[in-house]
C-alpha cells in the first residue's frame, strides 16, 4: 500500500471516530442491576450458576460414557458440555476477547482436525500461520494440566496475551478441570463421546 493510500485509510478511520459523537458513559453495576441487565450479586452469581450447571451436566454425562456416539442423548450431552465449557471459560477466568473464543479449538480432541503440519491456526491472514503460530487453542499437557494459547484477538497486532495455565497448581476451579478432562484426548475418559 503506497503512502497516499495509507493516509486516506487513516483519514477514513479518524472521520468515522469523529462522526460517531461522544461515547456514552458506561453504566455502573448498580445501574445495570436496576435495569435488569445484571444479576443481583454481580459476577459471583454468574460464576456460581455456571459451576452449578457444569456439575449437573458432568453428573448427567457419566451414564453416557459407554454409549454409541450416534446416540441422540450423547449428541445432546455434547452440546451441553460445549455450552458449559464456554460459560466456565467466560466466568471463572479473566474475561477473554470475544474473537479469541470464536476461533478457539481444543487441540487433539476428536472432531477438531489438525492441519497436516499440526497447525491449529484458522486465521486466514495470519503472517505466522505456516511458521509456528499455535492459533487460539487449549492444549492438554498432562492430566488436569492445560495451557490456553491466545494468538489472535482484537488487539493482537499491538498486544500479546500471555498463555494461560489451567491446573490445580494454578488455582483453576476443579469443575472446569473436570469438564476439560471429560472432553480431552484421554484414553481413560469418554473417547466414544463426540467432542465439540
């Protein structure tokens, strides 16, 4: 892109920013509660609800572990596990950038095919895609020990998000670890259940 094109692109961005008017102040938590947009008790209540839902789903999955993958109950349970996992990642851990969740993959899990070179990056315009970019992945290192790589997010071109270690030693909630173990590529856990 030549210098004139870069300047025009920057002017378009500035024009859009100036034309949008002043930003409204963010409502306080008490204002959100009063408007019905936030539960009484705040984030702690969301965490408790997510954990309780995950416990219910984990208990419901135990009888399904030996069923055939095509069984309708197993397929439904896989969807519930996926939703619970997303809820726990959003509530028990520091808030992730939405883009990092949209492209998040669980490395090595059935149904998540790796590229031929074991590259899990799905970003079409990633400059490092063929040179070791891990992508946005959760990777199992050992039982109850995971690492979450966040290579692509809203500000990935200017800011690096450090890897997040998920384990008992790192203080990760036991229910999140149980759910990760349920869907992990672990020969002792539900390998017959379709992963998401």
